[in-house]
C-alpha cells in the first residue's frame, strides 16, 4: 500500500486535477477540458461510422457513452487510440491534435483503453501482463539485465494489481483467470501505462452481478486520478457512474447531458425503444 | 477444464546450471574422446545449432518465422571470405567482424521491409529477399566466384599481439564451443531482458503491445538484426571450418532446415534448436548409410510423426523452466 500511495502522489496535479490538469495553465472557473473532438468523422466507403462528432470532456470527469449497436461507440474509441485514422475532424487531447497518430504514440501521450473483447497476453502471468505495460515507460530497450532486476517496474505493477483486486494472483497464467478477473486485468494493463485519460469499452460485459458491483467500485476508485470515458450497455452501471452521458446514434451525437436529463429525453427514449 | 497448473513452477536454477555444466563438459571432452569423423561432426552440430538458435529469437520469442536465415548465414560466410582473401595476413577476428557486418547489414535491410508484413507474408518476404541474395551471389562471378564460390586458407587462432597458432580440429572445436557458449548466454540474457519481454509480448498479442506504447516495428527490426548477427557468426565459423564460401548455403533450403531444427528441438527454448540440429544431422547421417540419396524420405516421415506426436519438440517440455 505504501508504493501505491507513492505512485499516486508522483502523478502531477493530483488531486487538484479536477480543476487543473495542465500545470502552469491559469485555472478558469469552469474545469478545463482534457479532451475535445471537433467534427470527428470516419467513413468506410459510403457509410459514415462517425459523423461530425463534437464533444468536450472536462478533466476528471467520468463520461458515459451509450447508444444502440452500431452507433459508433467502438469506432470513436478506435479513433481516440489511433487504431483508426479519422476521415476528417480533430481530436484535441491536452491541447494537442492527436488525430491520426499511431497507437504507440497515443499511448505515450497518456491515453489508455480497455477492450470490449478481453485483450490480454494469455500465455503470460498476471504480473507479466501488467509489468510489460509499466515497463513501456521505463527501461524498455535495456537488453543486458534480467527484467526482474528492475524493481521499480515490478513494484508499480504490483501496486496496480492491488488496485484492481488481483493481489495474490500474480503468478497465475492470465489465461487461467476467471472472466471477471480477466476484465479487471484488462483495466490493470491500461492503468499501468499511467494514463490521464482511460477509455473503458464495456468493462462489465459478461460479468456476474457481484463482479459488476466490484468493478463499478474499482472504476470509482481509479476515477479520483483520471478522466474516464466509458462505453457501457448496462444502463444501471453507466447511470450510476457517469456525471455526463453522451448518446450516439448512427454515428452522430443524439444527446448530451446528466443521467437524469438523458433518461427524460424523448429522442433517446425513442431510439432505445425502437431497438 | 478446471485444471490450473501449479501457480508457480519454481524455476530451479540449480538444476539448470548443473545441466549446463554437464553438457558443457561433454562438449569440451568431445574432441579428446571421439574419432576424427565424429569430432568434426560435433563441431558441425554446434555451428548449425548456433544458426538454429539465432532463428529461435524470431520464431520462438517474437513469433515471426524467418525463411531468410540462409542469406544471413551465407553472408557471414562470404564476409569471412572477403576478410580472409583481401587482408594479409588473414586474420580470424577480422573475418568474424566482416561476417557480422555483412550479415547484420543484410538483416537490417531485409527487416526494414519485411517487418511491415505479418505472419506468412513476413515469412515469404524473407524468403524472397534471401533468394535475391542467392541470385546476386550466384551470378556475380567476378566477386563471389559464382557457382564455384570462394576458397581460402584457414586463419590462425590468435590473440592479437600476444600469441597465435594453427588451428587443429580440437582447438577449432573448442573455439567454436567458446563462441557458441558466449552467444547462447548472451541471447539467453537478451530474451530475459526488458527488451526480450517486449518481443515475447509481441508474440503473445501484437496489437495489445502496440496499444500499451511500444513501437512494434522497431523492436522487430532490432530482433531480426540480432538474429542475423548470430546467424552470420555461424556462417563465419562454418566458412573457417571448411575453408570455403559457396552459394549453396545461401539457397533457401538451408532456411527450411533451420526452421525444421527449431520445430524438432523445441521453439522458444534456445537449447532446443541445438538438440534439433543434432537430432536431424544424426538422423541424416545414419539414414543416408542405408537409404543413400533417398534418405530424405524416412527423414520426412520421422519429421511428420514428430510434428504430430511431439509438437513442442524434443526439449519443448522444458520451455517454462528454460525461460524463468
């Protein structure tokens, strides 16, 4: 737990990140936006998977993104993380346009994601899954020392595993974890890259009720230090977590607002009733 | 399906080093006890094992199958030939240096293009590049000697400025053994290093490795270069042992054999490729006495049976122990 606190406090701007994620920038009364998309569009041939999506996410917020299947939620994440190059539009992260940068560069700008379909290193241990992610920021080209000689990397990996509730499972093969544990490992891998913005793609998919509760608690805990975008089909989860919700439909922003506003919005009700 | 393997297979480092020492002593003693033919055979196994181990960096640790190792091996041979034919007096260490530069350079060149492709496309492109090198070497007779290759005399075993002596089969064996042991320990350390863990992460899940911030192509290029350097070293040793460099060794069939050594011995173990090389060469030696030029038929049948019944190779069962 000692390392855990140390790691947190080493991050710049905590816990004041809510107000001032960009050190040295004068604080305004409204929270600064950490992420802003302007006219983000992705076309696959004639089909617009995303059409002119503009949204602003203040630093420190948990933003829910919902919408029917095929609304463009995963496409939106793929653009943010560099897997897809947007056809047009800008993605301003921390004051810098990151649209079209490759995934490894975006990761280094401190955006991390977890995947809808579990995406881990199945043949490696749980610790190694997280250690390799921590290592991506330190000593990653070192060739002549054993990887276990770098205690700093291992310590931060263990701290992350404690955070996501996998302490004690370090030496298990990732493939042997239960589904719920693998989903949390997925979040752990993302956290280990020390992100400022974390994109969670259906983090509770396929989880039992108890596991879902634990994961919601986990997300609340880590949200103290991060800005989080969360795509989720479980309405209870997303309404409970998010301060603001953006609804996508056919690649366009249908509505934007607090959970209460979204639930009361007739257009949103129409979309969800139709599908 | 609840069978979880024991949480921690406690890597018994002691057992590993005992095995390492025993095999080392046997290999050191080999030239003292074996008749000349088998003595030479043991040296050859070490050279081919080194080539196969270099390929294991890619096949076993990075998840890339290279069919281009004949080119790196061959360029090591021709690099050594260049040093031995152009510089007087011929120097052993200059031959090693030239061979490494030629093979490493070729590896970076091939990797720069081939690493843009994945899986079978990577394998095919390395094969194409190695065949390009083959055609150049085969046809550029004025420089490479074309079909006949190049012959030269063996350099002396020397510690520059201090001591030198002619190679005997025994001292050559020990020289090769020394190079192989140093290479093995170096590659083993590299595969355990942070860099090596990135390679294994690429093997396990390339998109994920990219997503956590690794420039995957760069790691692959460096992996191919390292692999090419050790393949080139094997080529240098083979050239010095046989006092020639020939285009046959650049031909892709050699690359195929290298992959077979890996599959037979156990990929991702580094020592498996040596076992695979030894097994294959012994098999060929034994069977060719009965089947003459048709020896490949029984070899092929045995290989097929091994892939079916021992898919992880002879030493594959040690894989987790060998990668602590």
